[in-house]
C-alpha cells in the first residue's frame, strides 16, 4: 500500500545546497516499509546515491521509522544510468553504504503494485 508520494528536500553539506528527490513510502506489514527514492532531473544538489547515508537517516527520523525495518530502494529513471531504468537496494553497515541492483518485477511483486 502506497502511504506517501512526495518531493523530499534536504540540505547536503557535501555540496552545500538544497537537494530534492521523489520519495515513495509503501507499508508492507504492520511495521515494515519499503522506501523508494527517485533521482529527479531538476535536482540542483547532491545525488541520492552520493548522500545516501544522510538521506536514509533523515527520512527514518522524520517519519519515525526504525532503519532496520525499512527496505531502502534508489531509483534512477530512464536516461540516468546507461539509459536504463534502474533500482538498487541499499543497506548500511559499519559506516559503509552498500547497494545491489534489484529487479523491477520482483519489487513490484513485493509491493503489489506496478511502478
């Protein structure tokens, strides 16, 4: 179930300016969520990947989520990375951010919606 679909803004110390992305929050169980952040073509600041750790922590804090109960997905629309639409599952651990490509169809099955 889609709970939120909005433009999210944050300040990045990396580039010293405001940044923005599309933020979609899907509730998949009572206390587990999938958050999809999409890069926007008119984002004037840092990319969602370059500021991933800060963005994950900020969104979890602002929406009251426990980070280990959130599946974080970065989405790059057509034309960003090799002209393909791509989705990456992102995890944090030991001060590092890790990502792996995720199949759009599998993500749609998990969410029960078409993206």
